[in-house]
């Protein structure tokens, strides 16, 4: 599905095509086009049938006064998985897109998986390819031992088949089920065996054999770019040999964002002693994550002396907001941690327009971009400490692994401080001792506070889960 804009492109400029799959990427693509002075470019919106709302939201975010065309391109739901079916489906979709638009330059914000297929087809057509940054994902390659797809294990494949086919079957639950149930299961057995065969075909072991050789870029990623646009070009340049590294980062001086930011800064008292925490969405129960995050933030308050204003992710649900409210009340922190509600602007806009000395996050891209929005601002990640607490509380699931992967990426950015509770307590204790020796009023030093014990922390988590 395509839309042709009434905007008249420059007759001098060659056609450019930006390919995006998220709202953040849509914003970044338009910002880069403006930065480069492009007046002849189309935007292709990738989507799957599993989420038909997202492409509508993305299209609504595009300024049709400055883009020459919008194309909605359906890709396979398993495009980010090891799937030969997805590879074939996406190749057809990308061939159709490129042959329809006929761009001279392609801009993508990922170098992996189905994007590698797109880049391969673009190269066949002599189309110049540029990579542009949207968040920290561009730094994945800096993580030692990083692979586009996780290592293949027989155990993981067997668990997937068990979960998708056999887990909830009576014959599995009881081994010897009541006679009627057993008879029904025997009747159903051919279907289950067929489904098992289908799932075996989908396993990484089989799919890798089908893809290796002819689809090596899909398996390992694409690195043949002419240009790479990044807020930290020297960091990423070594991983894309032959590409020209160019600095580019989001512009947080939009008048509309500035107006909202100034209003929020005044309303919530964001001053020279108020750090801003940029919350994030992970595949983890909010009831578990939020109390632990807040307990760590309480330690940051004790260590730094800052107050902390929590800037929520724009798409947080009402339920999440309520969990934050209740968890903050349980902390009893004398108003040192507050919640900013209704802030639908980037956290960087709050940083750039306030006297705030620091931004805090888990692995938020705000940690990456804040120094560009406000040179000299401190950037502090609590991600490593959060992972320690998850391990201590024996919380392990896909969500915690997702956080681990995101936090590892931050190691490439040397300006980011990594908060550690034990180290902070030692610093705080030393500061108090030095104050006593020097006869300085301890009130001017960061006061220590008790980190909730494992039992107390578990109580907070349990109360939010309603257990």
C-alpha cells in the first residue's frame, strides 16, 4: 500500500528511501532527512498482520508536507526469527518495494536479519546504503561475542516444541489418562505428530541448514554500508569497515517540546538538585520490576543527595502508573522521589531546558543522547545493579535476559556511570567519617539510608502483585 504526496521534490536530488518499523525510527528518519536537507525521499513502514495499529500510528507521525511518498510494506511475523519461510516472504516484499520506489539511496536503522535481506537486494540494484542510529541497538556489535541469533541448543528447540504442542495435552500431564481421554488423544495423535514435525522443521537447527550459504548476511548481519550516522561515530566505525562515519543525533530544541518541558519543570520543581529517571518498558511484570527499581533509586538518592523525578515512558499503561504511585508511597521517601505524569516529550527535552544535573536510566537511549542535549550532564545507569538484585531475588525470565542484553551495550559508552549499591554505601560512609573528622556538618553530605532487605523488598514486590 502506497501514498503519493503532493509535495514537489527537488529535481536535482536523487530519490532516497527510509525504511522504518517503529515510531521512534519514524521520528529519527525525518530528523535525519531534515539534517541532510533531503527534499526527495519516501518512507516505507514495515508491519506484520499481528499488529495493524502500529503502522497507522507511524503514518500519522509522518509530516506529509515534506515526504514525497509513504509505503506500507508487510513483512513476515517471524522476520526476526530463524525462518526460511520468513526470508522468502520478506525477499519478495523488499523486491517489490525497491522496484516500485526505485531509490538511488537507501537508509536503514538496523543491519540484522530481514534488514540484511533488504540491503542485499538494494546492493544488487546498485543502490547506495546508509545506516542511521535509533537508540542503542546500533552498539550491539560492541558486546564481546555478540551474535545476531543466539547459540542453537537442542534443549531450547525441544522446549519450544514441548511448549507449543505437548505441554497442555492430557496425555502429557497424566501419562496414563482416563480411558476416554486416552482414546481421544489416540485419535488426535496423528495431528499432534504432524504439528511436532512442523515444529521440528521450524527449529533453528533445520532452518540454519536451509539458510547457511545462500543467506549468510541474514544469519550474521550486513556491514557493507557507505555511511553510518551515529551520535558516537568513532565507537561504531570499527564495526562497519569501509563506511564513512558521520555524527548525527536527535534535535531536542523543538519549540513545542520546549514549551511542554518548561511547564513540567515548573510544575514538578525540577531544579539543580533534581535528577531525571527515564523509565523503560521491558518484557517483565511491572509488579516485580518497579519496586526493585525504586529501591535502587532510593539508594541513588542516599548516595548522591539528589531528588529524583521519574519521567514515564510515553506508552506506559494506567496500571503501570498506578504501580509506580503505590510503590513510591511504600518507600516513604519524604518526597525525594516523585512521578512526572502526562509527559509525552523526550526526557532529553527536560534535561536540555532545566538545571537538572543528571539523567538516570536502566539502558535508555536517553543515557546515550543526554550529553548532546546538555553537555556536562551526568549519565547514570542502574542496570547492572538491577540485574544483581534480580539474581539475588532469583528472578530469571526472558525479561531479565532482555535487560541484561540491553545493559551490556552501554559498556561501549564511556561517559555512562554504572551505579553499584555496595560501592555507593562505602562512599557515603567515608563521606560521613570525613565530615566527622573535619568537624563539618554532616547535613551537607549525602545521608545514608537503609536499602530494603531481601525480605522487605520481597514484601514490596508481593504487595504490588497482590499475593
